């Protein structure tokens, strides 16, 4: 039997242990590699999750910032709007109060008004509302869309109180809204309350075919078709003055018609129809000047605005315009309005610059804006209208000559 040496056994044992150790090391190394690989994967996944979470939070943060900016913008706009509204309201209230104060002081009458652009116009976004300045008072603004049929009808043919025989001109005292009607064939002026009740009459001993009538702060002016002269009374009907005699000379008349008062200086403008001119008298009733000769044909009514004098003709249904230098002004609005008329008698311009015209043979009251656009026609119960005016609330008062009545479109 062969004998194994002790040294050989020890060598084999050592190599075996080395091999086991190597194997264990390799196993542990491989496990470590595997763990590190797995850990790497886990860390990458965690990192991706962190990245995605950060991205999501970042997106949410951006959305939140956008929402804050949007909310801030909305709050800022609402605040600005509120401030503007409150400021606008305050300005309007201030202007309206000033309007009332000046209106109370001046006690506006028959014709003078302004329709220039003002701060109040710009705040409200339109340029038609009338605002008083230091020289001119304003007529009311008419709600023409609400006018369809007369609310009040007064009168019947006759010569008694409250009856009519060819009524013609009409004017309103805005302090009381009393209505003054010039009655041609009964040769008088009748006065009615704002709701149509007869109050008193005057002028029967002075008048001969009275036609047009105008009121200022203290006086009633009445033109006459018969004698041609102009009569002046106080508001109670007491006689004050007669302006001159029939004729064609300076200060004389041949069928005096429409009357306008310049509130700046008190000048009195009178349509001298058959002499084809407009005459001007000073506030002390002395003759001052004339204009329109060779231009105006048969003038029947006149209205004064701040910058323009408008004159109406009944024969060619034309509306003339002049400046205060008494030069004719080209006005296409006048042309466009005139195309619709058939023997107009009387007109006025409301506080919004709308033209309101009584159209005799078309049997209507026709309303245009200051660009010439037709706004409305009043036709119900109207036959041969002559006089037309406004009360202080913007109601339209019409003399209905064809039916000898007074109509109120309120």
C-alpha cells in the first residue's frame, strides 16, 4: 500500500480551501454585482419617480401661478371698473345737480338749448344729450319710442272756454308746464294746465288772427297773420308792447310768423313770411337788423341753437341754416329732412338735437335725429297739425287744427 505523505495532504487541503474561498468570493462578488445592478435599477426608478413628481408639482405650480395672475387681473379689473363706475356716478350726479341749479336759476323757456359734446356725453358714450352752459338752457330730451297715441285730448270746435276755432301756435311755461295756445279765428290765447284743464284766456281786445307764440322767462310773444305786428304780454296775459306796423320797411311786417329769443342778449328773431326775411329786434323792442333776403322763401318758423339759426319754409318745405354772422350754412341734414315734408308749420329741436316738425298735409308729427335719420312719426288722431312743443318731461304737445283740439303725447 502506498503511503501518502502528510505534506501532500496538507497541500490538497489548502488548495481546496483556497478554491472554496475563491468560490465564495466570486459568489459574494456576483451577488454584490447583482445587488448593485438591482439597486441601480431601483435608484433609477426612484429617480424617475422623483423627476416625474417634481415635473408634476412644477406644472401644478405653474397652473397655480397662472390662476393667481388671472385672479389678480380679474380683481384689478373689477376694482378699476368699480372705481370708474363710482367716479362716473359721482361726476354725473354733480353735473345733474349743477344742471338743476342752473335750470332753476334760468327757468328755461321755449327754444334755447345746446347739443355740443360735453364731459357727460363722453362718460355716457354718446354725443346727443343736452347740457346747460352759462348762456343757454336746454329743452327736454324726448323718448320718441314711447310716443304712439295721445294720452290727453282737449277741446272741441267753438268759442267758449276750452273750445277752439282754428288753433295754431303753442308754447309751454316750463316752471308750471302751463300750455299757451294761440287761437287764430277766436283772436285770443287760451292757457291750460299741464293736464289740459282750462285756466284763463287773454288778448281778445288786441289780436287779429294770432298765429305763432313763444315764451321766455317773463313774456309771451304772439305773431299775427292779420295786422302783421308782434304783440308782447306778460305770463298772466297783461299787455306790454306792440312791435310796429304792417309793411315792408325795416321793423315792419307782412304776415309775421315764428318767433325765437336769443337768451344771450335778449334779441328777438321774427319770421317775416311774405317779405321773405327774418327780422331781429333788441330786447328793448327796437329794430336791429334782418337776414335771409334772396335766400329764404316764405319763412314760417325759427329755432336758435348755440351755434346755428334754423329757419323753416312752408312753401318749399325746406329747412335753412345760418350762423350768427347771419351767413347761410350748408347743412345736408336740413336737405335730408326737407325731402319728407309737405307744408310744415312749426318745429323745435329737443335736448338731444332731434328735430320735431308738424307736417300739415301729411297729417303727422315727424321726428328726425341730428343726422337726418327718421326716428318716428306721430299719426294717431292727428289731422292738419300746426303747433308743436314739449313739456318739461319730454311730452309732445300738438295743436290739432283739423279737429280743433290740443293733443298730448306723454
